[in-house]
C-alpha cells in the first residue's frame, strides 16, 4: 500500500484522482485546490479529501467547504506526490515542499527536464524506459504528445532499426481542452521552440527526430503527421500496421473522419472523462511513397498520460515487472476493451 497525494485538480489532476482513488494498492490521501470554485465542491462530492494552502483554510470553512487541511499536511501524509500543477508550477512545489519534506514526486510534462528549472533527471515513457524509473525519487511523466511519439516510434525502431534515416513530425495541437473555459482563437499559431523533440530524445536518444508544432482552433485531440524516411524503399502499409497490432495503447482506426469524431464517440460510449487514453492510427490516410511512410495518428491529450502516470507509480514505488504493471493498468483503465470497441465497432 502506498499513500498518494495529487497536488492539483485541473484537467490532469481530476483524471488522476478518478483512477488512483479506486486502485486497491493506493491509499488515496486526496487532492489540492488553489482556487475556491465549483471544483472544490466537485472534489468533495467525489468523497476526496481536499487540501488547500494554509491561508485558504478559513475562507473555505466560511464558504461551507469542509476541507481536510493544508497542502503541507497532505504532502506530509503522503509517501508519493503526483504533482499536477499547471505548467512550470512543479518546480516551486519541489523547492518549497517535496525537497524539504523529503518526498518523492512525479511531475507532469509541462515541467522542465533541463536548465535552472529542471525538476527531474528523466522523462518516463512506459513503452521505452519503464524499468529505468524503478526506485527513482523524481521523474517527469512525458507530455501527451511526447508519450504518443514514444509509443509510435519505439516499435518502428525495434522492427526497422537503422533502415530509418529520420522522423519529421508536424504536431497539430488543440487550442484548449473541452473542460477549459478559455476562448478558442480563430488562428493557426506556431511554436517557435517546441519542447517535444528534446523530450523524446531523452528516452530515444539516437532518434533523428525533427518536430514542428502548430496550434489550431479546436478543443478535441492532437493530430501528429509523422514522415518516416528510410534508407531504401519503405516498408509496405501492412508491415507498418503489423508493428501496432499488439501494442498497448494504440488503436488502428479505419473510418474516423477527424479528431472530433473520435472524441465524441468516446463521450457517447461513456468512456470515463470522455477519454480513450490512447493514440489512434488513421489507417485510411497511411501512405507509403518511395522511401517515405506518412503516418497520421490522433493523440488523446487529456487521457494519454493518466495510465502513463499509473505505470510510473508501479515502476517507481513497486518496482514491478513491466508486463505485470501493464496488466494492472489495463484492468484499471479498460484500455484493451476500449481499443476493441473503437477498432471493431465504432470505426471499423
Ligand atoms: N491538459 C492536457 O491535455 C495535458 C496533457 C498532458 C500533460 N499535461 C500537463 O499536466 C500539467 C497540468 O495540466 P492541466 O491541463 O491539468 O492544467 P490545468 O487544467 O490548468 O490545472 C492546473 C491545476 O494547477 C492547480 N494549481 C495552482 N497552483 C498550484 C500549485 N502551486 N501546485 C499545484 N497545483 C496548483 C490549479 O488549481 P486551481 O484550479 O484550484 O487554481 C489547477 O487545478 C501541466 O504540466 C501540463 O503540461 C496536460
């Protein structure tokens, strides 16, 4: 049994709470809130203990919210903190709370791996370096895009090795998540310095990878368009698809028309939080041209990293063999079942 506290209750924190609070080998300490809003009520209605900064305890009580204590109390009670602060907030939390209180922590993909604000010396991807996280004190769980790229690139690397010359990826990113209240701007914007290329190279160091990222006015999923260039003639479509038939967290869809199709179907099918928790290869637009494979897959940004965090806990804390961890994560998130429904019923 491990006591886990989730520091943050935004898009990622809420999803982590849903999953970790029902895992039988986790004693769930609770979640942190930093703003007094309707999400405090939601967390309390879900029967989570809610912790707030010290100066908010009185105000919460005044407003009738029965919070359990301070964030500092919660960190003290936990064996492991899963930090789910908004991008960059994990660094301050590590400095002010986790380091002084000697608490291990998992950080999310918006934190830095290098430089003065670095929070950890590795980025986890359960497909690539799961074992390396065993016993570590601080680890970053790669972001949704970085997790998705690792999941797609590693099987290719294992099957085709040095026949692959380079990967060029255009990341087409959603503007905001469905739950976000911020407006979606009518513009296509570019990222001058996308972090994804360096992040992926943290766990696949020899990948000759080049990433460009564009943000589009959508709230649905990300789409990655990956060009894989081979030394000689590229493999066939079937050979490429064969790499993913048994891959955990990869669905192969034949008839989806776009990212909204996949997201709306997940919601309609009653998947928890409307997440598929995977990447979806779009077989209908997989192209092989001379020496190049053009692979497009959508990436469930909000859902992808939740099972990844669950895998990471099993490596860091329980040092469990990967196959066993995958089986537990699959049972908690029902990913094989969801994949089957998506592939064989929804988008066959
Ligand atoms: N959204 C995605 O699709 C996605 C996917 C993969 C990875 N990530 C990464 O996950 C992290 C969280 O993203 P998100 O989308 O969940 O952000 P979010 O929805 O904006 O939520 C951020 C949360 O941080 C809380 N917070 C404020 N100050 C804090 C502090 N000092 N310590 C801890 N939490 C604090 C906020 O609480 P209040 O609301 O109470 O103020 C809010 O609930 C980021 O690193 C992001 O890059 C996000």
